[in-house]
């Protein structure tokens, strides 16, 4: 029985994929562009400027709030100034939301192994602007303001996670959901999904919350898991040695795999929040929320469950096929066009279509292969018109051609040879040319039948029907 249990809550910062920033018309593209090129007087906080709210930011935030089952979406939510000094925050404050956020009281059911789940509460979800970026180079600290004003949604969970692995699983699911909803690219390497973890421990069986530390500056899901696990273990060692956990803000060094103290953890009072005087409240009508809910797509976990139930495919298949929205749409459209065994379609999509997607570094919807074309190829393989090998080659040929699979097969002579007389003639020629192997087969080495079939495939350029070729060879060898 473990002596302690971990109590973990997350603050996730999600960059919305709007073209322009939250309060000005500057581009949100801050990745691999020259420093300080996508900026203006508004996002750099020059005197006398006024921010103007980007409505798309609110629309995308509402989509996330509804997907997170928020019980309460405010009809009027307010912006506030979060005051702190840091070199990459040119205004000296961040426009955020505080005690009157866009949405509160959401939830997310996190699937865990063996059919279990963890209920994750979403305390609040609010809109804010991003700060700039500090770059350390040659013992100098350089400031890039390109990211200033990029729109973010901050989503705060309850202290509901009990392990570093659960935190990692949640971030994987969240990233999947954000991409599914098409509101964020959620690339942690590019800072489009960032996470601060609040970590504490307590004796098993207790229900109080003890002093927590906050881990910042983690740039991948693997590093989040490692950092949280490291801090859990540190706190356990500290308590067992009779020490006291202090409210620190910690920095994770992913190169060395260690945490270091940045500063004492701030409290809400340290930020001296007050209402933003230059922005009107966000007005959200019930009809606007209802319209958002009506446009919400079937979410990935619901689709995963439906795929298993309706199509009878294994849970593993359903999990892979719902990792990305366009892939799941592609699978379902192919099943409809094929009209046959969904598991057979699943095998083709998971093995061959996914291989093409990874090779091309693209999405299923941008692959150039239509569901109907894949269904046609599968049908020709099932009918014995072409071999499975030819079918796999057709996937690539169809992508780069305006011909249908059937046209390519006919015009390029790719149809499978199943004519008995033609196969018998080829088989007889192979047996005549290989008397030693024939003698060995008749002497009991019946495993050589595979070698003979291979010779048939080679002789016919891979177009012989393997099943028919095997039957004819066995008939001749045993006759």
C-alpha cells in the first residue's frame, strides 16, 4: 500500500489558430520568422493605442467550452489586466480574464487502462493574450515580441490527476481534441500548447490539499510526464526526511532532466488584477451558444466507441482510426462505398493508407486518394481481379493519376491471371525446368510448394492468382 498519493492540477495554454492576433491585425505566425516582424503599436503596448477584440477568438473559445461540457457559459464576461513585470511583456500587464471568465464548471472523462476512467473537472476557461518570447544567446537575453497578442485560451483543471502518466494521457487527448475541433494546431514544440503543472502530495486516505509547487516551461508531453514524476518523487523524499514543501515555481531542464527553483510561487494578489478599461465585456447570447453546440462535430471518444459498436472492429483499430478527424472520416466513407466487411477496410486504412500519410507527411483528407477509389481497389482484390500486391501499388498510382483504379488495371495489363489453361502451361514449364525440386517435393518436402508458387508469380510478373496457381501445382506434382 503506497504511503503517499500525488495531487496534480493543470493550467493549459492553448494557442488558437486564427490568422490575426486577439486585439490587432498582426499575423499570429511567430514560428521561424524574423524576430519582431509581426508586431504593431497595439500588440507592443505603445501609448495611446486601443485594442479591438477579434471575434473569431471568442467563437473558437466557445467551441472548446462546449466540447468540455461547460455548465456555465457567461452571457457577459470581462477582461482584466494581470500586472507583472517581465522583459517580454512590453505593456507591463497582460490582458486576460480573472473572476468573470468566459466559461466555468466543465468536465472531461479521461480513459484509463482496463476500461477505467478519471473524471477531470474544468474549473474555468478564459481568453487572454500571449506574452513575447525570451531567447538566451551568447550570454545575452534577447526579446522577440512576435508572440505578443497571439490569442490563447487558458483552461484550468481541478486537482484531479493522481500520476504523471495520467497527466500525459490527458494532454494527448486534449491535443487530439483541439486538432479535431480545428481550433488549434496544438504543437507543443511551437508553443501552441503549453502546460503548467501544480503538484502536491498527501497521505493516502486524506482529503486535504497541501502546499503545491508549480512546474513551468515544459515543451513536450514526455517532458511534462518526466517533470511531474520527478517533482512527486522529490516531495516524497522531502517529507520522509522531515522537511517542508514550499510553494516554489520550478523550471524543467529537459537536457539534464532536472527541476530547478525559479522563484517563490506568486499568489493571485501579486498580480493586482483590475478590469480592463479599454475593452467592452464579451456578450454571449444563449442563441449563440446553442448555435455553437449544434455545429459541434462528433467528438473523438464518442466516435471511437461508435466505431467499435457499429462496425464491430477491435478497440485498437477504433483508437487508431479516430486519432485524427480526417482519417476517421476517410475510413467511414470507404466503409460506406465498399459495402462489405469493415474490418477489411480497417486493415487497408491502418496498414497502407496510414503508410502513405506518414510518407507524405499529410492528412488523409489531403492525400489525393478518395475513399471510393480505395473501396474499388479493395473490391478488385476481393474479387480476384488483381492481387493484393498490385492493389497496394495501385494506391500510389491512383494518387498521381486522373484514371480510375479499373482503368489503370485494364490499360496497364495488371489484371490477375486466373485462366486455368494459361496457369497450367506455365506450371508445367516450371516443373520441367526444375527436376531436382520436383523430386524433393515428391520425396516428402511438401513445403517446397511455396517455392513453386513463387516461381509462378515471378514467371507471370506477379499477376498469377496465388490460390489458383497453388492448386494447379499441387495437382501436377501429385498426379
